[in-house]
């Protein structure tokens, strides 16, 4: 019995004349997610993408797990391909293919989707005939059309007939790469990986920028960031990470700037350097993991001072979320346990005892300009470390 994966498009179905472009990107991203598992035939028709394994030794469980992390998919399901597009073939396939689920269930219902209007039976007739066969094969079952344990679905399409059980919810969103490119400032904390995930869900292809300050930050801290991005890239597709040497800049910040402005000036410098890297990589926006009021550098006044340092659009997908909401998403995408490992990032270096929560922009800019960071910025940007990130 041939088994495939049926995928239902998400927001793509709402697109107009460019819908085909979105579907093509989605199919490309599915291929990227599955390429290590073997060869698949991936086709689309009638708002459904069909993933057919081309060898019998392919791990379809793993394939489904990976498909479930591809943005742009509203739902997916494993399905049996009937040998013929006939009612006889449907009635022979369903009891065998769905035996395990039906033996465990107490109730069921049958739904039929007949997109091929030339098929001799209409949808209610298909459901009635298959339901009768299943009741005779599994007499412990009873029909419940409102809250069944298992919904058996028959799809009669122009090119084939399929039998499947309940669909699994997909990752949603729109395909990565359809929304443009953006650079995410990534630390080793909880917030920024979640922010990266959320903006990838809106179709952005990501470039990652990490600031490292050895010896104040360790090699393990950088490796931790790589592992976080590997987890994020399971959803966001492979990406490039640029590591910025930030030690000399932070030491000058400590020596030549007012302590209460350390954090806000540091954030401005990060944004200015990230803007340079982002533009060199064709990115049109920056992404941060800031949440309003979470720390001193994330007050409305501090964010205003930070934004003034760059001309690029800055996306802050966590801005209105509380910490528990962010943590819940980090659990969902499996970054939480890595994020809480005790390897500190550069944001914790030289933290002021009493940071200014209502900074005045003209004084912040004056302190930054007086210190004269430009030579160190140029030096750092000429010594970037480049790392290619692939899914874990």
C-alpha cells in the first residue's frame, strides 16, 4: 500500500494572481526540509500539496515531523493512495490502512470530498457506503457525527483517490522567503530566538547577527547561540550568522561614557552595526526580541533612542507580550532549555547599577559622539565571523 503526505495550504489560498509564486516557494521549502530523508515527488493541485516518497525505506514519521515545521501549511496528514480511483478500491483500502486507529476508537464518522464531479457516487453516498463497511469490519464502533474519536476522510480528486484519518495542525503562517529578508539580533537568551521564529512565520528569510565580547563572554556562549539558531532554522530554513567582535567597543563604552547610559548607547551601536550588515545582505528590516517595559533598555523612551540610531524598519514581535507568553513559545519551538544554559552574552557585560529608564536623546547622542566609536566599528565590521546555520 502506497502512503503519502497530503498538505493543505494556509494563507496562500487567500492570495490573488501571485498565489502560484507562494506555492512554488512553499514546495521549495518542503524540499529543503525533507532533502536529507531521501527523494520525494512534490506536486500541487486543487489547494493541496502531495508529497510522495520515491523509495520504501524513507522514514515517513520523520518526514511528517519536518513538514509540520514548514511555515505556510495549515494542516497535513498521512494518507493511503488507492490503487484505483474507484469505490471498490476505497472500500478495500480504508479498513486495512486505518485498522490501528479504528480498533482504538469508540466512535467515528466518514467525510468525503469529491472534487472530481465525474465520479459516479456523490459525497453523501461515498460516506454512507464506506461507513457501512467500517461498521461491519469493526462492530465495536458507533457513529458520532459531532465529536468522533476518528474522522475517516475520503478524497476523490481528478488524478487519484486517497483515504486518511484526522489531519494534524501545521505551523501556519506564510512560506519563508515570500516576505523579503530581515536581520535578527540574536543573543543567548529566551526572547530573540522566539522573535526570529515569529518573523520567519510571516515569511521573512533571516540573517542572524550576534555580538560576542571575549574574554567576557566565552566560546560556549557563542556555541549556545549556534545551537539556538539550529533549532530556529528547523522552521526558518538555513541561514547565515555574523558574529561581531564587540569587546573593544564595550571597553571603550565602559571607559568613556556615563555609566547610566551604558545600555542605551550599547543598543544604539548594535543597531547601527546591524544595519550595515543587514544592508550588505539585502535585508530590508531588523528584528529584535524586545518587550515593552521588560528591562530598563526596553522602556518607551529607551526604545525611541534606540530606533533613532537606524533608518531601517525595526520589527519587535514580542513588544506586547509578557514573559510567560514568550516562554510558552520557547517551549513550543524547543529553545527554552538551551536559552537558560548559564553562558552569558555581551548584553550582561558592564551592566550599570542604575540605568537611565527615561533617557534624553540629545544627551545620549552627545555622549556617543564624544566617545568616538567609528574607528572601532569599522574594525569590528572588517573582522566578522561567518557561520552557516542548518537545522538541528
